[in-house]
C-alpha cells in the first residue's frame, strides 16, 4: 500500500536529479581531459548517475504502468508538463557521458533522447498555443523543453549530419530568445514565484551556457556570437550570486535540483571556452565553478537523501503505531465478554471511545483516538471478522 502510494505520487521532476549528476559527471570528464584531474572521479560519477537514472526510470515506468491516469494528469498540467523534457534531456546527457566510453551506447541514448525531445518540443509548444495559459503559469522551467534542443548537437556531433544538428541548435536558440522576455516580464511585473520555485531561477543560466557548448561543437570557434552567449550566461550567474541570501533561507524542496544542472552547464562552458582560447580569466572562472558545482550538488544530494530517509522513518513509525493499535483492539475484542455484543456496536461512536488507548513509542506518547480507531476498523475488516469468529469460538468453548 505504502509502496504503491509512493509510486503513484512519484514526480516527473525527479529526472532533474539525473540532469544535475550527468552535468557533474561531464564536468569531471572534461576536467580529467583538459586539466589533468584524476579520471577515477569521472568513472565513479558515471556509475552513480547510471544507477540513479535506472532507479528513477524504473519507478516512473511503474507509475506509467499502474497509475497512467496520474501520468496523464501531470502531462496536462501547465507547469509539470515542462519537466517531461527532463527525461529526454537525461538521455541526451547520458549519451554525452558515454560518448568516449562506449560509442554504441551513446548513439542509442542520443537517438532515443533526440526523438523524445522532438516530440516534447512540438507537444509543449502546441500545448502553450491551444490552452488558456496565464502569465502566472510561466516560470523558468519553461526553458527545459527548449534547452533540450540545444543539447542535441553536443551529443550527436561526430555521427549525425551537421545540418540536423544546426536545426536543433537553431530551434533552441530561437525559442530561448522568445521566452526570455516573457519569463522576465512574469518575474518582475507579476506575483513572485512560490518559494519552492525560486531555485528554478538558476535555469536562466542554462540556455546560453549550453548554447556556448553547442556552438563550439558545431563551429569549433569562439567568435562574437559565442562570446555573446557566454557573457549572458555569466551575467545571470553573477546576478544569482548577488541574490544568494534569497536562496540560503529556502526550505528544502526537490526543486533544489534546479540549482545543479545550470551550474554544471556553466562550468562545462567555462572549461570549453578556456580550452579553446587559453585565456587565464576563463580558467579561473572554470576552477571556481567546478568547486562550487561540486559543493552544491553534494549538499543538495545530502539533503535529498536525508529527507528520503527521514520520511521512511516516519512512515515506519506511523505504520508500527497503527499495527500496534490494531493488535490492542484485536486483543480487546477477544477478551470482551460477549464478542457478538461488541461487534453489534461497531458503528456506535461510544464503543470506540472505550478504546481511547495511550501508546508510548520512542519516548513519544501518541493517542489512538476514537476517529482513528474507527478508521483502522474500516481498513481492517478482515481482522474484525477474524476477531468475531475467534470470540465466538472462545465463548462456545
């Protein structure tokens, strides 16, 4: 029951975890290649991100299989629909991760990711056009379906026709230019973003940062346009650093993973620009961002694991309390003088008040009040029936 509820409520935005970890893996792959970092860090990261992607994809696959209506509801949601592209982006990023490890695997991941990304781009934009969207529905997460198009050329370079890669790059950059003033207008002139969506402001960094990487892949030149894209990404990075006090006081949400991929993308862009130009300024920025990205992802990963384990402990404690209550009720009914008489009052609130039972668990006192006990009765008819039969048997004996 608990597992099925977890799967039913498993959010599509969990793939943002894969995006962040994939970005960090690529950072250390490039750092090992260009800066002489130990390669075992990148190798370990590959194993971790692959395992986490497999777990998240399996859980969401189970949700699609057993709770398809919930998936349809997410797909029709004006905000959550944007996070479906996190799945295709995860595939594309993994194709980049495996490009120098196993090219066949990289190609399979790229073709799957590019195909899904193409569908999601058309579907999301048509959704925006045909639905009655409100300005408050817009937020930086709208960039996610668009950023995926800019990532496509990075993973496909070397085994896909250049004109196809230019197509994806052009679509991504065009819609980034279109959406940016809409998002800025919404942020400045309308209601502030909800606390849990504030981390998505970091997504503003991603389109120009990924655009730089993609452009360098296609042209192999750091020209005026590449410098323009990098400067915009750098501006948003400095802006959000200036606003850091607004993020330090945030309560933890799964949306904290929105911090991670944009930072990783900016780090990769800085490494790529430094590798291309050999200008020390970019090397300093790349080194600073590498440390910052690692620390942020480590901290967000720790907080995620902490709250997952904390919730598991709470669920186990809560279940133990319920089962303990059922056991006491079960014992009470068997011991009752005249079990049939007791069961004849199952719908009488006064009967349940007799079972107002204090339980002590881990130095905390919890009271099974009448309403709770009645709900437990309703959820455990099989125990009540067994108790009734056992009571009748004892009475006959």
